[in-house]
C-alpha cells in the first residue's frame, strides 16, 4: 500500500481498523444522500427523491467508476465482503422507504 499511496498500511489499520473498513466507510460516506432515505411524507415523492439521488451518482464520472467497481468482479477493486456490506446498506435505505409507505397505508 505504501508504494501506491505513500501511507503505511499499519497507520490505516491503527486508525480505521483495516483497509477494507476504510474503503467501506469512504463508499458509505460518498453514498450518504442515498443511504439516508428521503422522508417527504409520501411514497411517491420519497421514491422520486431516491431516484434523483441515484441518478446524480450514476451520472457523475466518479460515481460511475465506483459503482462499476462495486458490481464488476474486479480483483483489484473491492473485496466481496466490502461489496456485500455496501449493497446491503443501500438496499436497507430503499426498504425503509417502502416500510414507511406501508406504515402510512400507502401500499
């Protein structure tokens, strides 16, 4: 890791727990707008806000690159456990929109 980024892996491990944890934390922070599921008062506008946030990410150069790395099996990108954790958090956000809609009697 040092030769590529100039940071000793031990430093990352000491502060972040592991390189994988650092990568996951960075991805989750980058996806915060989507992970914090919208609560606009109706399922329709919640889903519109969620779709707009997703569209913003996938239409951004960095977003396309990171999401591609989270989907494509590229050994140089993210480990499988990091990918699973990332997608489980994103799916949980979407699920909460539908759970609120059910609580409001919209579905």
